[in-house]
């Protein structure tokens, strides 16, 4: 049992995950909170002690935001996040005390160092799933802390740490508690602003897709490895920034500040605030910093009270205090348009122009073979899918149909044979590359992204058709805006195509089962594919719904799409397929039009067993 | 909307609590002299912190019974640093905000460091009581920081005096393990021996390091035996100490073995074996049980009366001494001004006594003539004060 994934599910599927407050109400509270943080140090009864408490709320808010990228957005359980914080602090301390590099100059240096370190240590382990990754991150955290204690090359000062770190200099020297407070909160403001932009971009959504369903994300063109690594690097860089400011404020650092307890506290902040929620991370930081301070007079019982408070919160608000609100389509569009209130350009969705005339053959499978251990799933499989037609793959259970699909979409690598898409061998490519080549799929047991809106689900298809990266998304470059609005339009068109326009802004989890199928199809359509691969699209649908589905599939083909499907429902196969391939025990046993297949003795035998004996 | 209400109520409670506590923090009032104790009341060393709190309370009661300071009573304010550098900075800021006259604290060295920086910035006298790292006073010029506990290397000084004057050793061997701590103690011992060497009273026949984590020290032991030492001081840690004494005795080296305060504990006895370990000596800060000053006896009886036991570690007593030092300095300065107090701590402390004896400070803020005692392992493997 994978503990981390079940925790993730529990939180994301909690009933209050959409949050109790509406968007505008929340925005008002946000403004009030920002005003509070801005004015707090100026209030008459606030002395330096409370300003410092506010400063540490800030440090934890920044760390919370940084862990939130990894844990909240991508769902990677990182229990060693303090390592990156420590790297930032130590880089600052070492370079400042030895070479007297100014602190603020070291701010980007610390960020880069921490990011680079994160890349180095997570690149070899990023493929690990759930709990395994979690355990390795604990290891990373401890190794970093112990290295600091062991004083490598006499750099870290061993258990005593490093002292005598300068104060930052930003036109004037930053010395007082108040100045530090404003410096830090300015940085938090900028980070939160940029992260919000990232959340509303192709990059942020890709992270969420991975968290929701890695396999589906992969099959729809998300380069999972790249986005997981980038989340770690970005999160680490932000933690490095926090380390830099912490070191200069404390003027001395020692390994005691970077213990496992600290990592778990950060974990608490993100879970408490709400996964993937930026205001949540700030609130979480506020709670874990201010509560223990308030409970200090209780001395020995302080942490018990604190634990109790956390427990109560988690019982009443399992999804966190301020769970992430998903943006409605309108909101996304508004955010894109920014100040120029111009209406959306009626940019006609271009129909994929395929070079229809040139070749008839789209997909060709030659001598395909794959076995798991000693069990042969597919061997010597031959198959051709013609352009502009519906090809169905049928066969009894265990015939290897889904395996063939998984090989086509790159989830499995074949042991022998080739897969040619438009005459090009794609068998060694990664799933996301195959999606980019124009193959989109749906899954046998529906894989949608439950806690994202339907629109966001469909936008996943468009992921492979865009290219805006981190900087373009954070700076909202014109090219990125144009791309985003094109994506939005396409996604909305695809939703409309399957008749789900009305549900665009509701969570996918709220859809009834039958509609989820359509959502999956819309998502695949949004990838602008040439070939769409459907794994048992009719399972779970009633007769009326099946007829409806058949009509949809046929109309899609008329628009120039090619469909390849696995199906058990012979009615549907009858209704839609131009060509049928029958599989048994990993081999093709017959092919032709459906009416011929019904007569074929080998097919009858495969389904009903032979009447000999 | 049950959840909303619950969170609302919780929120209101928090805000209310927050403001009550804010209001609770007043400034220095006229009737008492406020002195803060920064200690790990919670966290990993909470036990030490609690004992420090009790010790300081006992000392304050004794001081107040004797008339307080400048005609006012002493009031102890506790700030908790949870033995963690971040909390320590907050605790220091809290003590500063409460406008106390001076601060006692803190326990751990790397926890004291950020706090000392804040006190320094705010011109407030602070007196450490468990922070023994050398660099606290030697790396940075600090005007307002002092400590009543000895520096890590102070026991080396004690060893030097003891070896020559009490034991009359003519040939001394000093061994360390190149760690900052052990080398510091060894160097300090060497420094203490220099005047005796020039007088011709003694000589150092062996001064070298072993490699920690090794199991076989026969080369070092053979070399050591050839120098025929009268006494052998090892300043490193107990795992090596245990193996060293075992291997040395097996090789026929039978001069007295003295360990630094990291060399001898229950595990040392286990590693070396009781037959060999018994009789090994150690330079250490005395437990209050083994201190015999006047103030110590008053302190012990009041502590025993209030808490039914005595502090089980040497450090809490230094916290009480820090209070005696601060009160003494305020008394000598005649006012609550930080500069005057710091000045008095450096120059006017003649006659100021604490639980562990005279409280005199060097220019850098270290206590002068820190009392150490020689302990030895008795035949049952227990540590007792050595009677020479």
C-alpha cells in the first residue's frame, strides 16, 4: 500500500476541497491580509519581538511556498526540503564570511546553488513513486545536515556552524527588525505573484496533471520527468532564497536549524494550508509560527497544545484551511487579457489539415512482441490502421489488446517489432513524444483529473501543442498570452464538441460516470491528434448512451480523424467500425469487416471455445 | 455550514489569546529589577532548562532575602529558546522587548550565538551558563557577553596546575584527536604547563594526536610507553579513551590516566572494562553536590527544600551564578545602565561570590579561574570527586 498516494487522494477528494468561500470574498480577505502584513510593524503595541515573529512567519511562508511547488502542485512527498534551505543558508554564510560577497548579491547565488543541488540529487531518483521518493528525500535531508556537522573541507564549521554573517545592504544597510520584515515580505509578495501566474499557465497545470494522474498526464503529452524535476529545482531555489535571508538575519547558522523536524513542519504548513494553495501556505506558516509562540507560557505543554490545534484543524478541514480554488474559464481568460479589456479574438479553431491524399496508411505495427517475465502478452502481432477510418481491435479477455495499446502509446516498450506512424518508427519514444506526434488516447478505467475543472482537464490535451516555459509564463510574454488564449479556445471548442460546455467550470469529480467518458474523449481531441486510441469507450454506458457515442465517433471520423479502438460491446463495433482486427493470445487471428468476422470460425472458436472434444 | 462556524470560533479565540498576551508584556516597572533567563524550557534539552529555571529561582530568592539589589527585589523573567537557533533569536528579542536589566543565557553554544548577537545589538548584558564553545568569546569582539561556565579549553588549564602542583608529575604526556574541542583542551593544557617547564619543574614528553574511529592504537601506545610518562592526559572522546586505556594497560603502561570531560562516562567504563577503568581520572566542572562554598550550602538546602532533589548536571548552577554575577555587577555599578554593568563585570567584581566561588571575568567576557574538580572512577564504576 502506497501511503503517500492514499494521503494525497484523501486530501484531494475531501468534500471541502473547493473551499468554503467564493472567489471574490476570498480576494477581499486576501487584500485585508496583505494590508495587515504591510501595516503590522507600524501598529503601536507591536514591539520588535512581534515583528520578529512576523519575520519568522515570513520565512516559513516562503519555505511553505517553496515546498508547495513540490508537494502541493506536483504531489511529490518531499520530507527533506530543509536540505535546500540549508544549502541556501550555508552558501550565503560561506561566501559572505570568506569572500565578503554582499548578501543581496548572494540571494540569486543561493537560489541557483540550491536549485542546482536539487537537480543533482533528484535527477537520479525522480522516477521513484510515492513512498519510495519520500524516503529518499528524508535521506537527502539527513545527509545534508550530517555533512554540515562533519565539516567537509573545514567549510561549514561543524556542529558550531558559521557566525559573523553580514547584514544585507539595499541602498541602506538593512539592520532593524522592521527593515528585515519588509525585505522578506516584499520577496514573498513577488514570489507569490509569480507563482500565481505560473499556476494559471501551461506549466502549473502540467504539475497538477501529474499530481492527479501521472499515467494520463504522460499519455497526453506531459513530459513528466521534466516537470517533476523542474518543480524540485524551482522549489529548492525558493528555499535557497529563504536560507539566504534567514542566515543574514540570524548572523550565524548551525546544523541545528535544519533538522528533520523542520522538514516535517514545512510539510505541516502545506497540508494545513491546503495542497497547491498559495494563500494556504502563508496561512499555514502563520499557524505553525504564531501558535507555538502563543502557547509558550504553557512551557512543557506547549507543543502538546500545538499538536492538538493541528489535529482539530485537520479533522474539521481535511483539505486545509484555504484549499486551492480552481479558476473558471472566464477567470483564466480575464487574467490573460489583463488590462486591455478587448474581447476575445474570434480566432477560428483551425481544423487539423492532414495530408489526406498522400498516404492511406497511418499506423502500422510489424511483428510486435512483448512478454512479462515468462508470460507472453503479445507476439508477432501485425496490424494496420488506415487513415480516416475506424478500426476496432476485439478479442477475448487477456488477448493482449490493452498491451498493444500501451505499446502504441509508449507506456510499454516492445521487445521486438516496430510501430510506424506515418512510416516513422515511434517504438522507442516516450509517451509524451508519441502524444506530440499526434496520438491521443483514453483509458479503459477512466483516468480524468478529478480535482481539476473539466476545462482544465481538456486543456491537458492542448499541453503538447504549446511551448511556453517557466519564464514566458511568469513574465506573461505576449507569445505566451496568445498561446494560452488559443489553448483556451480550443479546449472550449472540444468541450462543446462532446456537449460538456455547461460543465466547463465544475470539477471533473462531480461529473456522472457517462459524462466522464466524454470528458476523456474531449481531452484526447484537444491534443489535435491524427489518431485517437480509445480503450473500451462504451464500458459502463447504457444502450442509449452507446448509440450517442457511436454517432459522435462517426462524426469525428468524418472530420478527418482516425480512430482505433478496443471494444467488447459488439453492437458498438458493428455500428462504427470500418475494419475489425481480432486478437487471441497475443496474436492476430483474423481481420476484415465486422460482418465477415461474425462468420469466421477462428473468431467463433476464440470467443466460444471449439466444439471438438 | 458547521465548519465555517467552527473555524470562525477558533479564529476568534486565537486573536483574543494573541492580544491578551501582547498586553501582558509590560516594561521595567519601578519596584523590581527584572532579569531574564533565556533557557531551553521546551525542546530537546528541556530538562536542563527546567533545572536552570529552578536554580535561578532559588538564587533569586536567596538574593531577595538578603535585600535584593539597589534596594529593589530581583524578578526573574523566563524566555524559552527551545534549544533551537531560530527560537533563540525570538527569545532574545522578547527579552529585549521586555526591557530587562540583563539576561542569563543560554545553554547550547550554537543557540547562544544568535541570541548574543541580538543582545549585543541592543546593548544588553547577557551571561551564558552552558555555552562552552571557545569561539563565542574568541571569534568576535563582544562588549556585553559574559559566561560563568568555563570555555571548552579551560579544563586544560586546570589539568596543567593539577598535574604539576597536586600530583607532582615530572613527565607529562598529552594526547588529543585533532577535533576542535580536544585540540583546544590539549593546547590550553600545554599553555598552562609552559611556566612550569621554564622553571624546570616538569617537561612534556609526549604531545600528539590519535586518529578517531580506529580500533587499534598499539603504535600510539608503544610510542607513549617509551616516553615513560608520570601522567597521561587524553582530551578526546570516550570511545577512543576506553580502547586506549585498555590497550595501554595491556601493554604494561600503568601511569595515571586523566581524561577530559568528554572522555569518561558509563560507556567508557564498559569499553575499557571495570578492572582497567577504575582509578581513571577526569577533569570536569563540579556538580553542586561537590561544591563547598557558603553560598553553595545555602543554595543546596533551599533547592532541596523546594524541589526535593539537587541539580543533576553542573550547568544549572552556572545559571544561578550568572544571576549572582549580574546582581553583583549592578550593585558595584550602582545603576541599571548596560555599559556600567558590563564595565563592572570586567573590572569591579572583587568580592562577588557565587555558588561555585568567586565571579571574575576576563576582558573578553570569559570567567577567570573557573572551578574544576578532578573526578575518578571508583571500584564500582561510579564517578566520585578525587581526594588527593
